[in-house]
């Protein structure tokens, strides 16, 4: 991440300043500072995209689909059609994985084996993987290949999956390439898609794709060569599709789903075994932070957080992820610290989200968030709406102003409350991991299952609204308040 340091960080400084201005100008500041305020919980629901009817039953969702041969078909409303894309949009990227190293210091090839899980490793007598945070599009494609309700008949499909490896593709050109190089695959893809018969059915609104990079990498708004990323998500066809990625942008058609972690269980008992291990850990640190300071981001609170951690002595464990220090890409280094900690601090980094959120949950470590856009406003399908059930919230501003001692705030949480929060975090584990596609979890839903349910519901909502009004309304709108606690927190 370090190599795209200052350029993208500048972008985020601007973005975050912008959001802060909104917060200060438009919101009642006191609402943001009080995390125990009951109204806050209410307002989080406004992050739900309002074109999705939340109470939709899958069986109601076929109104505009052809009649089915069998009433008892359990796949009804769940059929997904996978586009057979030309290999340059996906498989060729895997074949040429050595080219994906350009601009980064890592060779992606080893991380793409085992369905995109990367090489196997062992931890606490469990089989884990050295999974790259950028592998999601490969993992998801492999999971989709064994999805229960695939169809080769696109006319019965409720959704069309476009297996474009958008993130791997753009990663070749993010550093030091002109905008036409960065944009070219995206333009080629939408050109291919729009010629297919499937396109005209809903003008792409039943299409979805997955990106293993943050949405902002595809949201370059100008043709200024110095701006970051590609323009993929601003292409007219792309605007008509939904994209699920590790971090969403301010546009409603970008939806966040969990970063891949290193745990990819093959069966339910493996999950239960892991949960039991996390439950029974004795945790020697009150809190920990794994990361590096962000000196390029003027408003970053990371420096303050590192200072507070160091000032807390044995209460806090700092895992310094600076280059040349600990290798935080090795999940064992990170999990060792998180499984020994009661709370894990998750301040924004280069962007609002971090893979560390999910490493922490996996380790049964209670997340402490500093910004509503780090998790609450992102992973709305995968994390509970009532964020007080599984996390703590300390407003970023309070840390910046030196108004809060993190160690004291955490020491004040009662033992009973800690147990309650941790139990909820551990309960979330199956829903935020991507299980092994060679087998199916029996009683549990993994992050993939939750994502598929979410996208089917979203598309179904668009399909139904299309019966009465223009389906484009609200689909890809920009929501300035998406990463705040909302414009009208009281409702
Ligand atoms: C779709 O067609 C391919 C190639 O003919 C076949 O291998 C595959 O099993 C079919 N899938 C389904 C779900 O019918
Ligand atoms: C962009 O860069 C590529 C090679 O990196 C070059 O072939 C192309 O002419 C450049 N395009 C523009 C518009 O500068
Ligand atoms: C492009 O961006 C740079 C840096 O933000 C700025 O200095 C320059 O004026 C911009 N160029 C154009 C043509 O807008
Ligand atoms: C996007 O959808 C609208 C209908 O809502 C349609 O009029 C438009 O042509 C679509 N765009 C493309 C590029 O297909
Ligand atoms: C679950 O997976 C683990 C690891 O592969 C294996 O050792 C175990 O036997 C499996 N358990 C069941 C019940 O299938
Ligand atoms: C808590 O952190 C503050 C700095 O934020 C420090 O001055 C204080 O000594 C710490 N207290 C303990 C008990 O570590």
C-alpha cells in the first residue's frame, strides 16, 4: 500500500476534509460525539439503499420472469448466469500474474493459487492461508462456479455475474501509466457487455461485478493525468451495473463486502473449532494496533493512536507495519497479536476501511472504530445494524483534539460488557469469511452467501421498481452522507 502513498493520500485528505466540512456544517456535532446515543443506531439504517425493499421474500421476486416449470424449485429467484468473458478480462491476468507486480513490491503469483486463497499455512493447529487482500475477485469467481443455482439460460437468471478481474487489471496501470492505459480494459469490457442480448433486458441493472480493490480506484472523475485510478465506474454502461468491492464509494451502486481474511473453512466443524479457540484465549493486551503512521495524510489520527498505544505500556501492543519493520502481510504476525488482545483499534488508513477489521473479527478481538465509514456504513449486509452490539466507537475528532484517553475509555468497559461484545464478534466470524469452494457449509452462511443474497435482493428491488417507474432513479446516485451518521440523525 505504501507505494501509492502520497498521491492517493492527497486524494483522501481532500475527501476526508470534504466530509468533515459536511459534518461540521450540516450536522449537529454533538450527535457524532455520543456513541451511546440511541438515535445513532436508528440513523445507521439510512445507509441501507432505499431502493431495496427489505422485507422482500425471494418467492415474490419472479414477477417479471418467465413462469417456472416447477413451483417447488428452490432456486427460483436465485438463478445466476455467469457471462463467459473473453479471457483477457480474467484468466489471462492470472496467467500473466508476474505483470501484476508492476508498481507494487510484491509478486502476485503465489497469492493466486488455491482458488485465490494463496499458500496454505498453519496457525493454532488450524489450516489457514496466506491470502492477499486483493484476491477477492478471484475467490468470488471460484466460489460462484460452484454456486447452487447457476443457470446456462440467461432468460431465467435473476442476476448476471460479470467475472471481470477489475482490480487485478487496473493494478497493472495505477502507477506511472497514462489515463488511456488505465481506462482501456474497462472500456473494452462494457463494449463487449452492451452487445450481448442479456444487456437489453434491464440495461445492465441486473448485472454485477466484484472488485478486489477499493471502489475509489475506479472512480477517477477527470482526465487529469495526475488524478488517481481509472474511470471505469463512470462509464455509462458501468453506471447501470452494481459493483461489490472491499470498500464502497459515495455512489449507491458501489457496495462493500468483507475483505478476504486468511481463514477459509472447509466445513462447519472447522468454524466451530476456530470459534471455540477464540472464545477460550486468555488475552494479555487490553488493546492493540497493527499499522503504520500516515505522515502524508495531514488529518490522519494514526500518529496520535500510536502515541497513545506506546504511552499505555503493557496495556497496548503495537505491531509496526512500516517497511522494514514487521511484515504485516504475513497473517500469522497479525493474528498472533489480535488473538492476544481484547480490543483492536481500527482507524482509517490510506482509505476509510482496512483489511485489519476482518482479521480482528476473525481473532475475536472487539473492534474500536473512529469513523462511521470504516465499517458501519460499508458492510451493511454483513455486520449488525446496531453497531454497539459488536464494537466501540470513539469519534476521530476526540482523538485528534486529545480529548480522550483510549486506554481509560477501554478500561471503563465492564468485564460483562467485554464478554458480551466478544461473543457477538465471535458469532460474526462465519459471515465474514469466504469458505472453501470445494465444499459447502451446512448450517452456516459465509460472506459469499450473504453477498449473493444481498445482490439478488438489490436487483429484485430494481426489477420491481421498474414496473412502476424509471429503474434508474436512485440506482447510482451519489450520497454525500454515506460515510457520516446521516443528514438527519434524529430522522
Ligand atoms: C452450462 O454449460 C456448460 C458447457 O456446456 C456445462 O459444462 C455446465 O455444466 C452447464 N451448467 C449448468 C448449470 O447447466
Ligand atoms: C499512453 O501510454 C501508452 C504506453 O504506455 C502509449 O502507447 C500511448 O500512446 C499513450 N497515450 C497517450 C494518449 O498519451
Ligand atoms: C491537474 O492536477 C494537478 C494537481 O492536482 C493541477 O496542478 C493541475 O492544474 C491539473 N491540471 C488540469 C489541466 O486541470
Ligand atoms: C442505462 O439504463 C438506462 C435505462 O434506465 C438506459 O436508458 C441507458 O441506455 C442505459 N445505458 C446504457 C449505456 O446502456
Ligand atoms: C472438517 O475439515 C477438517 C479440515 O479439513 C477435517 O480435519 C475434518 O475431518 C472435517 N470434519 C468433518 C466433520 O467433515
Ligand atoms: C493512558 O494513556 C495516557 C496517554 O494517552 C497516558 O498518559 C497514561 O499514562 C496511560 N495510562 C495507563 C494506565 O497506561
